[in-house]
C-alpha cells in the first residue's frame, strides 16, 4: 500500500510540473508575439520587371497579298461524241484514261459500211438526176422548135386568109374560099397555143429535173459527210478523261465516248469578298490584271504556278456573296483540272507602311512602345491590311521606335520591362539539324521500340523528329542511348 501511495503522489507531482512548464511556455510565446507585433519590420517592395520581345518599326513600301481558295479548271474541255451509230472497228493506242493525243490524230473509227452504201446510192441518184436534166433540156429545145414551126404555119395561114379576102373584095374569090382560109388560120393559131403549152411543160420538167439534181447533190454531200463522221479526230492537243469506248462496242449517235481536256490552257476560279474586290479595281473601275501565285500543297511539297487575273463573273449568283474571279495560269506544271488550290493575289503597292506582328496591335489600334528607362509607352496606329500573322499599319509616330511584339494583360503604360531583341533571341536558340531520310528513319525506329523511355518523352521526341529540322540536343541524346 505504501508503494502504491508513493507512486500516485509521484505521478501527480510529475503532471503538475508538466502543466506548469506548458503554462510558462505559452506565456513566453505570447510575450514574443506581442513584441513582434510592436516591432514591425516591413521590407521594401521590389518593382517587378517583365521580359518582352521587341522589334524596330521600319517604314517602307510593301506589296500586300490577299489569300483566297479556288479550283483549277481548263479553258478548253470537249466531249468526244460519236456522230454516227455503229460498231467501233478501230481505236487509237492513246485512247485510254489519261492518254495524251495530238490535234488531228484519229481517235475512233466506226464501221463505215452503211455510210458507204448510202453514198453509193446517193451517187446513183445523182447520175439519174443528171440524165433527167439532160433529157429535159433536149425536150425543152424540141418544144421550142415546135413552137417556132407552129408560129410559121400560122403566119402562112394568115397570109392566105389575107389573100382570099383581097380576091373576094375584087370579085374574083368566093366566100367559101375565105371561110376555108379563116378556118385554116384558126387551126394554125390553136396549134401555136398547143405548142406553147408543150413548151411550158418542158420548161417545168426542166426546173423539176434541176431541183431534183440539186437535191441529189445535197444528199451525196451528206452521204460523204456521214462517211467522214465515222472517223473521229482530236480537235486539239490534250488529255483524255472519262473514256468509255472499247473496240467492238456498239455506239449510238451522239453518245459520249470520252472527254478531251487541254491541260496546258488552265485557269483558276476563286471567290473574294466585296471589299477585297474593290481593292483590285483601277481608277476607272475596271478590274486590274493583278499577278497571282497559285499554290497546291501536296503532303508538304508546294507546287507553284504564276498567272494573272483575267476576268470576273457577270453575276454574283443566288445565295452567294463577293465576286467570282478567274486567273489564267502560265506554265501550270503539274496542275490538273479539279485541284483545290490556294491563290495569293498581289495588290497594288502600299507606300510608307510598317509591318508588325498581329499580336502587337489591339482591337483599338494601339501598340506598346519601349520608352525611356525601358518603360512602356502607348501609341495609336492605322491598321491597313492583315497579312497572315502580321498586319500593315501606318503611323509616323512609331517609326524608328522599338515596338513590343506580344501584348499581355500584365503590360501597361509606365511598367518597366526587360527587352529581348531578335539578335539576343537568336543566340539562345538551340542548334537545329537537317537529317537525311535514312538517319531520321533509324532514330524514329529506335524511339518507337524503346521500352524504358516514358511515353510522354517518346511522344515529344517523335514530334520533333517529324519536323524538317530537329534540335541537335535531341539527336545527340537519342544516339547516345543507341550507343549505350
């Protein structure tokens, strides 16, 4: 019992001692806090400086470019159609999809037998018509001679009648003789009328024969043309597309066999806005022959052709806006009708303008300048054109000054900045290498096959290797791992 009582007393004294020590520590800490509160040691604040990219505003003459998208088309597209029906007996070797042909080259030959038979019949009919014309001419001449003979007989009968009347007036002739002479004279006149009627019939027959002869000449010419229609030739140099004819196939009249496209006479059609169209007009309101660059992007390889604006569409079109323009291409190497291309139209030269990054100008048309003591100043500019990621501005107040290339909400008038110029930035740029295809493929294969490389680092390296120029540090890092 005594041991238990002493143990409890010792535990009580220990607890009391810990409590007193805790109270003393709390009192000491409170006293320190009060002292710290009374003795405030406020540190002087340091001005924050922002690093900015700057460039010098230089005024000069710039040729703006407007960007549009259009489609390449041919100025000459001809449907090759059959002018006669029949069986195809001959096809040119180049009469295939994509085949090139020359002007006047025979492309298709359709069986001409039916056309030749029709020509033979037309020739025979023309010969018959010519014979009929000759016969009608002879009959006409004979009818004319008969009319002359009848007129001569009538004149004789008339003189006989006059003589009998004279004899009767002198008392020598008789009335019966006069009547007989009158009757003979009337018969002679009737014969003249009959011969004239026969002459008119001969003339009509000759006219009909001449008309039939002309008609047969037309029929023969048509038959000759039908024979020539069985042979189809190329109207101009070009390339064939949409070929559907085969040797031995039966075609009908006016059936389309292919399409002949002149791949050298190419143009591009593109649409611009009304404001862009207004910038291409001269002082008289006529469309200028502005030069254009046509670019076809084929897996990173740009095919380029030059040309000039040639004409514009006559109407805007229902539901459309802007203007449809056409530009004729010169030496369109590699282009084909149907290509979707980018068109860069060169506008008239702008004088006394400054090219700045678009990020340097805000919506209000102001820029930030590097002033005295590397502090920010603000100036207003007139925005003239947008050129991709750049803008063309005009302002004499910023010429020769350094302009901040990228605006930021943290920047304002009076803020101190640390300028980074182009020469300084170029010194810090990493060294870039242009790799051969074999070396690039080897590096890509190693990165893709690596098991110990994190996926994030692998994706970053593959993205760098896909670019034309690769950082030298990345190449060295991969090749060192390949060597290890």
